[in-house]
C-alpha cells in the first residue's frame, strides 16, 4: 500500500544546496535590497525621528544613571560627614567629662583640706574655751569653799 521513502545523500543534494544559495543571492539582489533601500529612504524622509528619539532615550537613561550614582555618592559622603561629626562630638564630650571630673576631684580635695583646717581651728578654739571655763569653774569653786 504505502511505499517506504528513503533519503540517501547523493550528488543531487549538492545541486539542491547550490540552487538554494543561488536563489538566496537572487532574492537579495532583486527583492531584499530594494525593500531595505525603500525603508531607509522612508526613515530619512521622516527626518530620522525614531533614531533621534532612540538616541534621546539613550541619553536620558545615561543621565538618569549618572544622577542616581551622584545621589548615591552624595548620600554616602553625607553619611560619612555625619559620622565624623558624631565621632568628634563624642570625643569632645569625653574630654569635657574628663575635665569636669578633674575639676570636681580638685574641688573635693580643696574642700576636704578646708574642713580639716576648720576642724583643727575648732578644736583649738574649743580647747581654749574649755580651759577658760575650767578656770572659771575652779575659781568659782574656790570662792564658794
């Protein structure tokens, strides 16, 4: 009923390949080149607006990329400046704290010395007054006796 078809490469295959190549060459010469020329001339007659629009879009994309990079760099440098200022403020605060602690320690030491001087003066005054009172008491006792 059905016959089997077997493809066997032979010399006719080279002829077929050559015919296809010739046909492609003829179509390029007679059909595709003229059509491409017509399309190019239409594009030129339109003033090349689509190419110009594509170039503008490309430039916009490039400018947007540069803008984003500049913004990223500006943010990074801003963060660096803020970080440096914060570090400087922390150092300055630590220095102020150290100076204040030193001043407080010196003031405490001066006050301790002042208290010691006042204590010695008070003891001397109390001892002198105690001696005077003792003399008055003893003289009063001697007078009454």
